[in-house]
C-alpha cells in the first residue's frame, strides 16, 4: 500500500471520517461538524480516494462502515482528541481537571527555594499536573526555552533576547558564611582583609562565568582566594563545616539546608548589589492560560519567600552580633 504524504493531508478530512463512522450517515455527520450535506458527500469521495476504501457501505440496515473504516476511526479519534486538548489548553485551563506536563529549567538553588512551595500548591490544586525538572546553566536554559525544550526557567539573567519574557521574581540577599569555630573569626567580625586572606568555596554555574562578588572585587582591583569551585549551591555548607573556608551564598538557602543553620553568617565586607532572580519564558507562551497559572504560582511562592526571608535575616543578624 502506498504511504500517505502527511504534508498534503487535510486534518479536516480526518475529523469528517470520525463523524461519518460514528454517525453512519452523511447528513448526520455533516450536521455534527457544521458542514452541508453536499460538502460532506464531496468529503466522503475524497476520503474514499485517499484510503482506497468505501468507508460507508449501503446495507439493509442503512449505511454502515466496513471493518477497515472502524479500525481507522478508532486509531484516529484519540489523536484528534489530543490535538483538541492541546489547542484548548491555550483557550481555557482548569487546574483541578487539567492533565499536562511542564518542563522547567532550574538550577539547584531555585529548585530548593522556590520549587517546594509550588509543588505543595500543585498537589492541592492540580493533581493532574506533572513537573519535569532539568538542571541547566544560564545560557543553556535560555536555549532550551528558545527551542521549546523547556517552558519556564528560573535564574539570574542579565541579557535576554527579545523572544523571551521575564518577571523579576525577587532580590536575593547574599551573605558570607563560615564555620563558627573558624579561629580567625572568633571576634565576630569579618573585615575585608580577612575576607581576602581566607580560602573560599565559589559557586560557578558555568565554566569561566564570573560570580557577582568576583566581578565587584575585580572592579576594585581585588581578588579572593578560591579553594573549591562547584556548580552546586546545596553542597556549600558541607564544604564549609570543619574548615577555614568562607563562601558567599544566598541567605535564603541557609534556612532550607540543615547544615546551613549551624554556620556563622557575616555581612559581605564590600558593597554589592543584590542578585535579582527572574522567571523567564518564551513569548509563544504569553497567552497560554495553563502556563500563566504556573507562572503565577512561582510569583506567589516568591512573595512567601520574601516574608520568611525577612524574619530569617533578622535572626541571622542577631546570630552574627551575639
């Protein structure tokens, strides 16, 4: 049998085939999908030529589809329903009944800080929603958004192409952390000289990518001493405990990691702008109501984090000054 050329196949023909097989009548099938009877008769002729089959056969009980037509319709119908559902997701979205998979490009910092709150909301509101998390560095996350391999990204992005949209999630306050037993910090003060003299654990999410603190130091003609570089925010506290290492980290992270709560926190001894975390998506998703619902969950999660961070910051100041 000759293989069909799908590029030349009119999707409306498949819709008509499904209606003809289910209704077993040209007139009822035409009425079902909003066609005139003459137009449906012409469509039936096209379908017969396309599939090389009668598709509807006159019998003593009226028009009946032969077995091959029934088999074709049964194979086509689920795909038509999937297409309708995919298109309908842009036109309407009910989280309580929706069944959908979202792919998110998140560094481990965002996964630890924002994701748990969002997952709790999805569990309560939308049991049919699946989140697939992929770990990416900044430039790779943007590429995946551009190519449709991911639908949402969270991270720190300075320059975005015009095809991408963004919402500032929140400003992330950074602090310096150390083991409380560090002998050079027993007076409770971290000055710039000590900051530069002690070894550091640096979180670099991409090769040769400068961190905000290193960029600021460079503008002042200064440089810190890096002992360990890692792309994983979550392992930083374990690399500090029991050593003389320092690290500059987002303070919120310390409050969600068990080891983080035991570290001594200090203000960074130079002025540095807060890091701005952003939610990023492609313009193609602007009108997608399901996507908008998910974005709003992350925005709401950031507001909750701000309230928690405010209380944690005060507690952190007390720990440093005590």
